[in-house]
């Protein structure tokens, strides 16, 4: 673990290894891994790169939120209301 904690970048291939080893790498990336002195930890930024198959993360829940312009939303609401009124008018004419 001391060797991993001295690395700036750790690349791990999930195809050929044990995923539990990733936990070990994450522990090495924590600011104060066991057995390290404070000056060795240093608070440096570390990078962990996981290599996996294309669809391995496909079932992961999406945490994306669509950000839209409020003016665009208002315009869309106005357009929907106009279409609704037009359909109502067309239905009234059909009935009469």
C-alpha cells in the first residue's frame, strides 16, 4: 500500500483483476493511508483509472439533471397552451 500511495496515477484493469483490489487502491488514495507520515501524504491529487467493458456501467442509475433556460420553458408552455386551445376550438366546431 505504501507503493500505491506514492503514485500519482493508478490504472487498474477490471477484466483481468479482482475488483476488491480497487478498494485497496482507494485506501491508498485517501489523504492519510495507514502507515504513512503526514509529510508523505502531502494532500496531493491522485487519479484512479478503471478499465472495464463498455456496458459495465450501463445499469448504473443516471444522476443527470437537464438544465434548461426558464424563458425556453415558458415559451414551450405557451405553445402547448395554444395547441390545446386550437384543439378545443376544433372539437367545438366538430360538435356543432
